[in-house]
């Protein structure tokens, strides 16, 4: 499953799981952004190509809403210099009773956390993107054998807990792999679940069409309108 909810690559061929996707580490020395770059024409999309990026004092996370062929939320965690990414169709929930399907996509560059705009028609993941939430996170200690090793190793084993400090999302969350994608006709799948802590609440993700960017305050519709105005040489929407 790609960032636009499809299961094919840029040329329309069936795509194998991307190296470095959440459940499979890239071979040592491999370009962890190769799958990301292979799917995009950077002369046609405003998405960042990705270059050296210095990590912050704490690892970052970002949640983008992507109005592609299928509307979804993209949940991304900074891990070892890239953004590990999952497509979450219904978006993260603050309610521990909600179990949100999360399907891994290819690793993204760190500067993708600032991307907001319209991916052109015909390009991979074509559609409008806003940054719905952003902030930092910290890994939480696991239990048993999950207590040992790094956060990346916890993801490799298939379960990782973490604390989000965002503008909208707060508290403990966990990602758990329940399908490896190694069986024929199967695909890797995870669950994103809110921990039952003091930041839990009885509400899920917002209506994506009404949600506003944490960076610009715009909705998906306003970002799309601004892009049309810019292409036509007009004034930005709402100015």
C-alpha cells in the first residue's frame, strides 16, 4: 500500500515491500530513501528529494492528511535519520478502545515533515497534503524482551510504544504488527492504539475535510485553492 492507498508503483507494476519499511530493515549500506525517490519525478512534484538533515534534540513525528485516491492520514516517526511511515485510513485516535489500521509505506526524508501542498495529477500519490499535527516523541520502555534494544529494533520485532508531544496528539501510543505480509496475497499490517493514560479521551480523528493544518491553519480545500490560484497567477486564497 502506497501513500495514496494504492498497491502499484509509478509505472503501474506490482511493487514489493519497500526496503526499510516499518517491518523490514534496509540492508546495511543501502539507500533508505531509494524507494521514495524511485517513485517520484522531482521535476514535477514539490515534494522534497531529501538530503542530509540534522536530527533535533528529540525525535520528531508528523501526521499529514493526504487527499489522494483514498483519503487517509500519514503517520510518520523519525527513526535513524528517516521518517518511518504508515498510512492510517481513519487517522490516529485519542480513545484507547479504537484500534486503527496502519499500513507501512516507504521511508520518507526528514524534511518531508514540513511538506504541505498539492502533488500533481499523474504523479505518485497525486492529491492535496496538509500537516495536521507535528511535534516530538520519546520511546517508552517495553516489557520482557521488548525492553532491550533500540526503538528501531522494537519496530523490527513488531511492537513499539512511545509518548507523543504534539500540538494535537498527546500521551502514550503503541504500534503493533499483526500481519507480516510474507504470505502470498497478504500485506504487512499494524495497529495504532492509544494507551489508557491521563491523555486518553473519547474522541477519534477529525473530519479530514474540516481539519486544519497545524502549520498554516488551512484546510485541504484551501491548500488546493491556493495551488490553483498560484498556477493561474492569481492571489493566494483568503488573502
